[in-house]
């Protein structure tokens, strides 16, 4: 024996799906609803390619990663299968493949299971989750955090009902702009990123504009975000700013671009959660971000809030993978901190 799955069958991942009544559906068609992403020129995307190219090569690479993408529908199928066609497979030493390239499923608001990719996946995979009974369920499928999706099909029984899911409580999404942790590094599965946790807790749509290592307060992205219809904006790109001087040059101008376009939009400023050893000047960075907040208050703006990210993990030394990127516990704590503010402003 040379595989763990041969010793423990609970680690076996199905390589294919066999059902005699299986029928596949393209998630881009009704009554399936796609949230957080859109389809353009052969890929699901988080922002238009033209916007990505105006920002940086890094954002071009990352904007087709599907963090925040969700599929919602209602069905009484006794199982749900997926057929995913992917590229840009990002297998990393400190992120599980189920988080970077997997999908997961929630039924009637509760986590049910993960569509786990095989370790040798190169261009997508098939997987199936089966229920113990047959009844109507509201299904939510989270798309991968660090992988491109070219095509996604959902497999259901050919005799199943397929209905649209109820709309979110708020039709306007919360937009998250930030770094690798915002994108979802290093959640064990997509549903555990903090924006996805909050979307479920608050029954609200969201758009994840976390671009790992590549959110640096660029005006092209500020202008794009300023044009979005949204319920709130969370600005959390502290960790991607190369230094304090860069943050000083970009943070308040980024906010002002958004504020000029949307005078009443609630905006949350958050500082990084990573340990101080990952920064040249963590306290200096916090001063810059707090100054943006205080200047807005001084100008009469009452739709701004400040979260000190360095306090979110206080008393807990088990919230990160390596002192920087959040694990599932870290995301849970971060979601709770942001939720406390979002509930007030929404």
C-alpha cells in the first residue's frame, strides 16, 4: 500500500460520477443564479478584463480566481454533482487543495459537504454529494478561492425539480477590497473565507475583490469600485502596500474616489490582522488608515467605521497558518469583528 486512501477509505475521492439518471445543467442558465462573478470571454471573472489590465499584471492573473463566486438554486434531487473545467490550478504548500481549488455545498443554510479535488487534478474534476433523503432544499455552492473556472455544470437527477432560490435580503452586495486574506488564504474550503461567512450570516450578496499580493490602492480599481452598486465597502489592503509611504499616497485618495461617487455609502477601514513581524511599520500603517477615518469624520462624514485588525486575534494563538494568513478559526474571528460593524451600519 502506498496511498493513505488504501489504508483509510474515508480519504478516497471519487474520480468520476456514475448515476443512471444524471442530467447536467449549465449554472449560467435559469433557474440557477450566479453571484459575485460574471461570465466573459470563456471565463468567470470578478472584474472586467479591461479593468484588470488597467491595474496590474498580477490582477490580470488573479481576477479570474473565483473567490466569492456562488451558485444558488432549489432542488429535490437526492444528490448534487459538479463537473468543473478549470485552469490556473494553484496548489500551494500552506493552503489545502480543497480551499484553493475545491467547491463546497450548503443545504438550507447549513454546511453539508465539500467537492474535493483529486491531488493530481490538472484541468478540472467531477465530484458528487448524496443526501440521505429526497426533499426540496435550497442549495448554495461556493466556487474556488484560488482557481480559474472556465465551465461549471451541476448534475442532478433527471426527475428532480429545479427552482430559483429566494433572493438575498439585500439586493446590493457588500464589496471587499483587500489582500490574500480577503481573497481567502488560507481557508480549508471556500465557504470559510470571511466574506463568504458574512454573506451567509447576514443573508447578503458580496463581491470579493481581494487580489492576493496585488491590492495596492490603484486608482483604476478605485474608479471601478466607485461605479458599483453596493450596500457597503470594506477597505482592507494594508498588508499589500509596500510601505507606509505608499499607504499614505494611496489610502485616502482611494477612499475619496469612492466617496465622491457615493456620498452616503458605508465604508469600513480595516488594518491588517497579520503579526507585526510581517511589517516594517505596523503601527505607522495603522496611523495612516486611522487618519483617513478621522479626516472623514472631521469633514462631517458619518458613514465611516474603523476596525483595528491587529486586535481581532487577541488571546488566540491558533488563528493563522504561519502568523500571517488566516486559518478557518481566524476567518471566523475576522467575520465576527466585521459583522459587529456591518450590523450597525446596515
